[in-house]
């Protein structure tokens, strides 16, 4: 048992899971690649984990299996394989072979059967086996030699693990599946028996299916819900239960052309991999192969005048600092470094309430240190004094000339600002000199290529697997906070964070530097915004808790009334939150048209379906939509906001995210203030609860029609530009053009229709949707669109030009050069491609608007800092800034805000900023 285990990989299982779980990636030519990359990443990880092991990667072969002959309905409920998955099978197989893994596909059986045969053969030879899979069926193979690992989740399952997960031993798993069935494979089982009942029956009879049917008389006495009715149910479906047993049984005697001695890894075929990675556009892996090739060349180069040493792997040196002498050495290193990476470790992820536990630094790749400050477990070594360390670091961290790089540095800035040296809440560290942020470097480089957390970036750009927090802290309710983690684990983990951040910066900035416009977006827009957002988050917003309580009661009363109306329309009472009951009322009792079905074939009651039915004037869906709207406002805002008031500040502190949306727009969470509805009275009332403190006013400054102004600039359409240059109401001007009337004769209905046209077209709206929105038939709506484009030909030319550019280069750009990539622009699915084309037209406008408000925030923040006026930005929502301003300064601040926001971009049309003032946000808006 001391030899390296045989590793058997369930390739088919991972292909499906990677396809559905990971973001869809495509090449510039539209070839899907996400599942290939996901599976190869897992295989590379396994190879590093088991370097001396024999391997087999097993896939299902084409065609049917013996189970299809046994039961014609086997797997019949599975949808056909998506085309985007099918296209990835061949390049995946070729890549697996090129990486040096033995690959097996055996006709007539499934991958499970091949794995089962190999596993049992190996176990019989007393060799340990690791099966890498996410398939629960494989649990039947687990024994003293065979273990399951799930490479996607990092979890492992031995005999005890099977018992804990399923409630039965591995040898009972087939019986368990036979009873409860398996919907994914369409194994029928016994109707009405679920996991708990199945395990209860098997434990109760202390055996399997055979023993259960021999002891049906004792089933009513078992402590199982509905036990008395089970014997009849089991007897009725006896034949199906034993058929299900056969279907669920993994074969362990498949004739194979290979033996255990044939399953050895071989050296990767770098030439073939380079060809495949070029086809799949896996740039970082191409670079890796080319670097390896250079190292081989260097090693093989003939000696001419000097000996060329081969490149040695980097040696990692991580230090945990526990004494003053070592701290002094590192303080000197940091002060002498041209750039260093830093990171904080904390008790939680709420930057306004988490406590600082330690700090880490890296001055060069593979060299980093961690300074623990407040670890508090039993037996922790003596640490340096927290305040002494922070006071020593304060001048360095606050020096703007000492350049720093972080990963999501805004969080660390807030933690250090709130660190309360000497117990004084006002005495923290104001970090300056943030020159780079790897999260933002990745985001600017390509917002849609990957997630921008450090673990994902390390994997993508460094092909490096970081230690995850769960690895050292555990999971779930028993997860430790960082101050409870032993320094033996905490030190290397924290130091790795700083080291990887520095290494990522070097890789990412090198790639960004090849595209100067992206460097400008990073250094002129995103990085300067980081300290601005940090200050806004720490400032927070004041809310009226009592008013929110009143609103909650009122919303609850309205929900009760709407529930009563729903019951009257339905003619009976039902649970409005139950899709099953709601479906029965809507489709069976009331006979409403079925617009969409769920994956299980049931008539859908999803929000978009109800909205469509409500548009068609069906009364119950209208009431349900109102009910759901009220419920969402109550649960998300009026009930939740009071709970989110910070006890230290008495304010609500949202978190702003720079690296989430594809277009560059900021988003917010905890609470999400971007989604408070403003078109309903109830939504606007929630804004009334955001109030100014005594002696202050709230000032809201909002760009007027900014996306239409950007459209005018990008399209260079003379009609649109003239309307904005002459300060005309653009919707009235459009109405005059479309409806062929004088400006002064435009009616409110015509203006409303023109507004729908103006905004609808830049969002890619077609004639059918426009007609529904403005209450005309599709033919009339199309005529309006044709007139619009005839009057504004530059807009149509812009749209056609942008579609062509997007198709040609795979991305579009904002006014400032931000790239917005469109992974589906070459999709072979017409709907996906059309959606990408609509995005291509709108994204430059949304992205430019996002860039403008970000630049405006920096300008306003700089002015407020320099002026020292008693005014602070407390919120940013879409194109609007909300400030808290001392009453006597309102006029001065209003004037300056207009000036700075209008100066954020020089377009061919003026930027108009509207300012409102009030005692609460709703009044100001």
C-alpha cells in the first residue's frame, strides 16, 4: 500500500461539469473552449498532486451501451448534447493525449464501467486507487483500497465519507440507487422513495434490495415517515426496483486491451500541444511551452566563451516575522524597494467591521513576509506589539512616493484606515501610493476573460494553484477566523498572497503595456478611483430606521391586500410562493397560455413569464407581479436596511465593485443601492429614508441623457448633435422629426413615444418590442424606426460600423479606449450572436458613461479634498452622485459640482449636469 495510487479520471463527468459550471470561453473565431480549459486545468492539478502515479483518463465512447438494450428509456430524459460541448470533445481528447495521459474510450460500455474494472483490478493487486469524479454512482466502488476525489471541489470520500454522505455503506449504494432512482440517468427506482427513505430502509433491514424484499413485513415497524404504505409500494414496483439495480451496477469485468502496466504518464508532446493551444487560443499555456523550450535550448547550447547555466526553478522564501530584528530588516527592504506588494489578513470580509490580524509584504517575486499581530489561539507564539508595528509602518504606507501594488487594494485601505492605533477610531493609516491593483489590471485587460479574484488570476496567468482559505480554515459553521489559525499555516498563506500579487502584477502589466489605451484606462481612471471609493464606503449614508419600519408595515399591508385580490381572481386560496400551486391555478384552472416550460416540462411561473402574461392584460399575473415587487422591496430594503446599520458609525456602508460588470459600470452590494426602483412610488419612498443629518442637506448631481449625448458624439449625426448643442429637449426634437410636426406642436404622448424610440434603439430594440412599448402595431413601429434612421442617418451608420468592427476584432471600445470583449460575437447560435451585436452597439455608450462618472468622481474628490469644504460624497448610483453638504455651502457646492462633472470628458456635445437638493435622497433627486 506504500506505492503511488492508480489515478482514474472520469473524463466524461468532468467535461459535463466544466461545461455547465465554468464561464463560456470562445476563440476569436467562435470556437468554444471553456470546458476544454476546465478539464485540462484539473488534469494538470492531478498530475502535480500524483507525480509518480499511473493514470487513465476515461471518456464515454460514441453509441449506445448494454444498458440501452436492457432498458430503452435509459438516459432518455437527458437533453441532447449542446453543440458548444460537442465541438470541444475532439480537441479535448487530442490535448489529453498530447499532455501524456493514457486515454480510454471503450464501445458498448460507459466510462464508469471501464473505471470500475480498472479500479477493482488494481485493488485486487493490493494497489491503492484514486478515482477523480463528481458522480455519486462511483461511491459503490469505494473500499479499503479505493477512494473518490472531486477535483472541482477538493473533497475526498473514503468508506466513512460514503456513510456520512449517503447514510449507507459503499456496498449498499447500488441498492440505494435502485430504490430512489437516478433522474440524471433516468433510472426509475421506486416512485415516492427519496434518499432518506432509501437509506432508512436499507439500514432497517441491515442489507440490500434482496434482503429488503425478503423482509417487507418488518418495513411498517421501521422509524420511517409513511412506513405503513411502503410495503405495497415496494411490491407494486418490485420488477422496476430490480431492473434499476442492474442499471445502477457498475461493471467490473469489462474486457480491456490495456493492463495496469500500460497506464503510465509519458512526456508531453510540446509540438502537438503548441498546435492545439494555438487553435484554442490558450495564450498563457502557449507562453509556458515557449518558455520551457527556451530553457531546453539554453541547457543544450554549446559552450563558446562562457558557460550558460540552465534556468533553475525559483526558490520561494516566506518569512513569519516574530522579532524586532527581522522586522527592522524587512522595514529597510520595504523603504528601499521601488515597488512592493502588500496585503492584510483580517477577522472577516466586511471592511467596515473586520479587525486587522496581520500584514504581509513582497519586495521581489518568491520573497515575502508576514507580520502576525493579533493571532489568539492557545499556544500562539509571542507576537510583536500591534501598535508598535503599525506606527512603524504608518509613514511608509502613507508616503505617496513609496509605490505599492495590491489585489483588491480598496479593502486593505479601508481595513488600515479603521485599524484604530492606540484604540483611537480616528487614528488609522491612510494608505497612499497605490500605483497598481492586480484585480483592476486583469479587469482592464479583459473584463470577461476570467474572474478577477487572486486564486483565479494565479491559475490563469501564472498557472499556479494558490492555497485556498478553506484549506487552512476549514468550511461551514466550524470555519476558523484568521486570528485562530496557527502561524505555521497562516504565515505561508499570507506571505503567498503578497508574493502572488507582485508576480501577477509583473505578468499583467506586461500584457497591458502592449496596448497603451488600456494602460491609460488603468492609470487615469481605475487606479485613481480606488481611494475615492474607499472614502465613500467609510463615510456611509445616514438612514431613518423608524421610517423604514413604517414602510415595512405599509408594504406588508399592501401584500395582504394583493393576496386577497389574487384569491378572488383564482376563486380559491393558494400559496403565492409555490410554483406548483401557482402553475395549477394559472394553467389548469384559468387556462392561461403556456409561454415557457421548465427543464422538467412543467409550465413556467418565472418572473419573465408572469411579466409577459401581465403585459397581455391577464389580471392574476398583474396582481402577482405587484405582489412580488412589494415582497422584494420589503425583504431587500425596508426589512434589511435597518439590520445593515453599522453599530460603530450608525450609518449604512455599501461596498462598491470596480471589477464586476463587463461595461465598466460600478456595482454595489450589502446593500445593493443600484437597484432601488425609481419608477414606482414605493421604490421612491425607500429613497426618502436616506436622510441628511441636522444642519446638512443632500445634494444629488445627475448627468442628463448622457448615453444619448454619447451616441451623438460617437455617431457624429448632425441632427442629434444640433439638438444637444442648442439645448433642445432631444425627445421633443425626435418626436418632431418622426411625427413630422413643429417643435411646439409635439404632444406629451408623442414625446413619450420618441423617448422610447431614442432609448430603445440604442439598446437594440426591434419593431415588435417598440410597438408594444408605445402601443402601436409592429408595422407602424417599423415605420417610425425607418423615419428615425432617415432623419438621423449617422446613428444607423454608427450601428452598422460598430457591428462590423465587433465581428472583425472581437471587441468594441469606449471613448477613453476601454475594450469591451464580446465572446459570443461569432457564436453559431443566431440568438447569442444577435445579442452580442446589440451589446456591441450599446456597450461603448454604457462604457463611456461609466468612464465619465468615474473620472467625475475623482475630479470632485480632488476638489473637495483641496477645498476643505464640509461636503462629502456618500453615494454613487449609475450616473448620479449624492453628497452630504453643510446647509450654508449648498449654493457653492452645487456650482462647483456642475463644473467638475461637466469637465470629465470633452465630447462634441456638452455634458449637462442637473443638481437637486433636499432633506432626503428622494427630494434631492
